[in-house]
């Protein structure tokens, strides 16, 4: 008899055309999971209240079905990560945009800015705060092949973090500025349902989960550890596939990009680069549920509603700046850029949250070893569209295809 080992399990997913109807067998994407609970089918337990003369309780029944669970992954560029981010944001990736320098007449650069001599970065080209840009074929070679974060945008000037570029006052019209693909919240949510397969490789058996909607994304960044993403799903039903019918998906695509680590990241908070965080967690959570109905064991859909974003930060205390922000209920921006250690430009993922404030703050009085650590709970709200800003609760960029 063959027994299934705990590690040789393949998880793959594909978008459904009709929620609850299995996606076709080709074109799926494999998830690069780490140790995870996975999905499971649950049944409502229906208990009779019959009173028997022998004093025993009648055997119960199993009713309404639901699917729930989560997968943990290490963050890497492209593949399942990009697909499920799109589902959590309930929107569509805007593809990368190439803008020739000549379309802006020409550009010059400062150490923290890209200045156009004509055109309009915001109105005509659609550049926004939080976008990630790269330059190619710039006359100053040191300015090429970098991931550049936009921290302010006007019609002619894009402001970048200090030291991002080498200053070059000579007008350049021969290169290209590329804005990486990004996803923001749309005015109307776009809902995605997925078929997810958990394939036990050793025993050649599969569980096929149908009508699965992404309802939560928990991001975790800590020093000396992989950056992780935990994805939660709520689904409609499950089908069990026998050996010979498994796996359902044929040759799902698997990305080979490097897992990203917080040590290679750069973080900005309240208009400045920070290097004092000891932990950063960010959670996207959609309220959702199935709805039992008479005459069916399966919900008609998974009904997803409001998206809430929250977070927490732990960091070294060096002053009372965070106390001041907390007391004044001051709103600020926060972002993290994760990138691979090599490449020109390095593969990357970024998260930009335009409206954040501290909802709770604590710091043990002290007495232990090491530094005094503050813990900040973060409250997040949607940003109204404004000059240089998208109307969104988050801007997520990726160099994935």
C-alpha cells in the first residue's frame, strides 16, 4: 500500500468562467506553498431533537457544504502571487507602460527627480505616487536598471527618494521610462472565482475545490526571514478524483523567481526612509460568506463584500515621533519595495498604502535585553483620487509578466 507523504502535495489553481464550475484542465498555475493547512470541505451538522424512550440521542445528519482554508507561500515575483493579488484587489493589473523620453520632449535628472521638458507625466502618461519606474538607455549609465519609487508627481517632475539617481542636466531624448504593471482598486469590484486542486502526488489522488474566492491576504516581513504571504479562500464545493483521473490540471505553470526577503527591502513611512522596523505585517481582508438555501447542499455563490486593510509595525524606539502622530491622529503614507538581489533591474514587488494612521501604540517600559521596541497598530482607509494619486486603498506593483 502506498501512503501519502506530507511534503509531496501539488497545489494549482485556475480562474473559473462560471463560479462553481470546474475550470478547464490546461493553463493552470502552481502555487509555491510552504507548510499550510490547505483547503477542506466542511459540512453542517444537523442534530435531531427527538426524545427517545431509551434515553439515547438519535444519529445526526450532515447538511450544507462549505470550503475554507488557507495556503502560506514565500513571496516571489509573478505566477500565482500576481494572480491572487489581483483577486484580493478585485481589479485587473494595468500592464507596464513604456514612455519614450522624446514623448516628453526630453528629460533631465537630479539625484531625486526626473524632470521633463514637455508633456505631462500625470495627465497624459498616468504616472502616480507609489508607481515603480525604471530607466533604460539613459545617457548616464548609472541611472539605468534601477527600480525607482515615485513619492510625488506633477506634470513635469517626478520626485524619487534621495540618492535614487545620478544628476545629469543634459537633456536626453533617446531613452525610455517604464512604469511597471500595477493593480489598484477599481470603482466597481471585479470578482474572481477559482478552481483549486490539491494533488497528493504519491497516491495519485486529488481534491478539486470549486467556486473558491480569495478573501484574505496576510503579508509578513521580518529580518532574517523570507517575506511570506498567507492566502485564505472560501469556496462552494469539493470533488474527489480517483487515481487515473488525477491530477485534474495538466502541467500547471511554475515560476522560478527567487523568494524575496525583508533584508533586501526598502521601506518608507511618513515621507522618509526607515531602517528601524523589526517587523511589518499587512492584512487585506474581505468579509464574505456562503448562503445556505433550501433544496441545495451548495451555496449559490460566495458573497464577498467590504475590503478592509490593516497592519502592524514593530520597531526600535529612538524618539516620541510616533506618539505625536498617534495623539494628533495624523495620516501618512507607508510603502515597502521588495526586490531580488541581482538583475538590471532586479525583479520586484512593491506595496504602497496612501492613507495610514496609528490606531494603537504600545511599548513595554523596559528592563529586558536589547532595544526598547514599539508596536504600532495601523488603520488604513481609501484615498480619493487626486492630482498625482490613484483613488485606491493600495497600489501594488510587480515586475512579473
